[in-house]
C-alpha cells in the first residue's frame, strides 16, 4: 500500500494531468 504522503503526491500529479487535459479540450474539470 502507498503511504499517505505518496498518495498526496499522486493526487497532485493526477490533478495536474486533468488540468492539462482540460486546457487542451477547453472543458472544465468534472
């Protein structure tokens, strides 16, 4: 299992990824 700090980092990376996609598709993050 991932440690909590690791979980937070993955969450941030995922969020950033979603934002990048949102910029490309011009859609808000759902």
